[in-house]
């Protein structure tokens, strides 16, 4: 305690050998000249308690809104427990494990007070854990400013390897990359497209939280950020939180891994935009000729039959990408995700991860898609422009890194993703948006299991933005902090990526990006370089025919005897109908060859309830 007090009161938080030696020398002198009570008082009056508070008086106001002299014994014990790990033990942001640990620490403090005869056993027995009040935004950190501050603090701490105590000790001057016009436009878009359409008094509406990050793909600058309704109303920054599933916004990463690794299907076909897969719902995934025990349903359990990878991306078909993950190898998929900028803490090579079941933040997904937009050269979003300490400039890591996947693979994914906008799940909200002024757009929707999250992450040649909605129990309710379904919010049966997230994205992007720029794509595949009304044809292979009814047990390989060279359309029925329509499959474990039923077009605004839309 003496050394901690000396560090707080007499020295700085710098972690250097010189400071440590000074600390030891001064501590010896303090021990000789001050009583233990004085040292303890000095320690609790100079220590860091979290929430930007140094000293017991500031902590008392921050956690209980009262002077330290008016704290109850139980409240004082919580603040004493807090000293061991201020941020981990802050009840407002602590994980379930953190809450359990701080309760144990609180009990430890009180039990020791009983042992020391400072507290009677009967008083101790009657005490209940005193949950602190919700954090309040500091002066000048109202609205989005608080979230910008928190995001900047997190980046500086990470880049400079600082602790909270070192950062909060002060001395840093930080300049942000935020573009004021774009920031105001993003806030306006969230308000007009989301919050103006929700009623906080309705349970379903009160559960919706929004987060968004916008990045310049050429520089990595974070130009705009939306973290929530304000720190005083929602302490967690929705732009940087990574505890919700990215869902189908992960699918482009699987395709990138396939292209980068020159992967092949189970029948030996190279995976390209034109490669045909079986889109049957709940089709068992096969690896090395064996079922792996995973058979995900498609949106609304719709079965498509044989479809190209382009169509599977447009319609976000789970069964296709689950099989593609097996074809590539999940280890390779996760390695590609890490290269593109995803946090690898949760990137386990499970087949269910093809549905985007790991956690991710809008900041993280904006970086991944910015890397694709930047032709495979890694982009690490940076909200901080510069940092100086006491007038001395501090060097920061570069936002633009190495070539992590080939330009061909990145540009091919971009080309395919233009089809999602032109012919897929974002067609209504993005392609047909009246505010669109000729901007070229690529992107992907996503909706997680039980509609707990909904996304649209997309980009133009000069701007990448990721918008996420998260279902969370409202503050001051029994549901507070819990992940919950957003079904019913805004009067919708399901909040999908093609609705609120895509609308927010479209209003912001079409009022912030240049209408004249085009994608410079080095690829010969995908909707960006081929018509979207027919499935793209791989240039190195002969075109395949629309298949007729199979005369033998179907396989994942197209019929080898084509008739008329035409492909299965992605937006409408074929011009030449097959002479015989195959019957619906009776065994979903075997692929079925045919075409999607033109009488049942897919509604681009519907998502399924299992990590897809």
C-alpha cells in the first residue's frame, strides 16, 4: 500500500526502472515518517477507482452520488473491493464473471471487518450487496462525445500499452480523425431511420440499441461513429462492443478464404462466383465424403436447389456457405478472418461459425470490409489522428498494413457483394433508395439467431460503414443488460439487416460519399463485372446448361450432358424452361438439381432466425 500511495502521490504512472527505484526509496522514507493510518488515508484518497475517479470522494460521487462521509458500510466495502480491479469490477460494465468476483471481494472485505471487530456479526448478516448507480457522462461528454472519448481512450491505451491509471493520470493531448459533417450526418440518419420510428415505452422498441462506424478505406481514418443514446443512458459503446454475432456479414469472409486458398468443392470444382452449389435447406454439410453433423436451415427454411455462389450470396443461403466452409476448411476460414482484421479470441474453427456466431463489433466489421475495399491491403480503423504527451508527439501504429489477401480475391468478393445490393437482401433499402446518386455499392446484410442482432455492412469506393442493431434489455428493468430478441420492434415481425440497418446505412452513405467514383476491380467474376440477371459464368470453363430432371442419384456436380447453353437466373425465371421439372427432394442429405421456384420469389427483406438474412 505504501508503494502504491507513493506512486499515486509523489510520482507518475510511467512503468520505468527509474520510477520504480524512486518509488522504493521514497516508500522507505514515508514508512519512517508517517503512521499506517496516514498512509492508508493517503492511499484511498489518491487511488484510481474507475469511471475517471481518483480518490474516495470522487469515487463515492461516481458510484453512489453522495459524499464519502455519507456512505453506508456496505457501500464503502464495495469501493474498497473495487480497488483491486476497477474496470473489471464496475457493476455497470462487468461481465457475469466480474460481478461474481466483485461480490466475493465485497464479502471478503466485510468478513475481515467482523474478524477485526470493526463490524458486528449481526450487522454483517443483514447487509445486502449495494449495486452502484449507472455511470453519468462527464461534463463535455454528452451525446456521442462520450463514446468518441471512450473509443479514443481504448485506442491510445492499446497502441501505447497503457493502463487505465496511466491514461487517467493525464498529460495527453489527443486529436481525432472524426469528420464533423459526416458525424452529424450519421447521427441524423440513426435518428430519422431508427429512433424516430421507435417508441421507448413499448418493450420491443426499448430493447433496440444501435452502433455504427464509418471508415475511409484508403487511410483507415474513422470519420464517424455512433455509440448509442449517450453514456448516461447506455454506458456500453455500441460501436466497439463485440458481444453480438455478426451473422451473415461473415459470409464474404468465407468466400474470400475460398478464393484466396483456391479451394475446390467436394467434387473438385474450383470455387468461383459461378460455381454451382446445392441450396437445399438443412442439407447436411459434408467434408471428405462424410457428414459432419451440421445442417443449417435457410431463411424461412426455403430450399433453392442448385444455385451459383453469386446467387447464394445475394440471397444469403446458409446451406451453401456452410458447405463452402467445409470445402475451404474451417481453419483456413478463421485464418483469413484474422488476416482481414477480426479479433481471433473467438475464432474457433467450428462449422457453426459459418453463420457468423462469433462476437464482433461495428468497428471490427468496418475494418474487415475496408480491407476488402482496399484491394486486400489491411485496414485497421483509427479514430485517433495524433497523440502528444506534455508537448512531445507520440508515434502511433500505421492504419494501413500489409497485403493480407491477394487483390484478385478481395476484388472478386467486392464484385460479388454488388449483387447483394442490386439483386439481393439489400435491394429495397439500398439499390432503390431515392437518395442514391449513382454511387457504386457493395455490401452484406446479417441477422443473428433469434433476431438478437441485425446488420448492414457495406461500402462505396471511398467510404466503408458498418451498422449494427442489438437487442438488449432496457436500463432500470429486470431485463437490463441481457441479450434479447428484437422481434416486434418498429412494428416489424422481425428486424432484419435489410431494414433499419440498411436504411441507416443508405441515408448516411448517399449523403456522405462521392457519386462519381467507381470500383477499380481486378477480377473477371461476380455481379460487379457481369450481368446480375443470370448466374455468372466462369470464364475458364464452358457454360453449363439448365439441368433437366436427374435420371440417377443426384450429386453436387452439375449434369455432364448440357443442352442449351444458358444459366439459372438469379432474379427471375429462365427464358427456356427445362423439359421436365425435378420433384422436390425426399432426402435432404442428397443434392437436388433444378431451379428455384419462380412462383415463390424470395423477399429480400426477410431474414431467417439462425444467423442469416
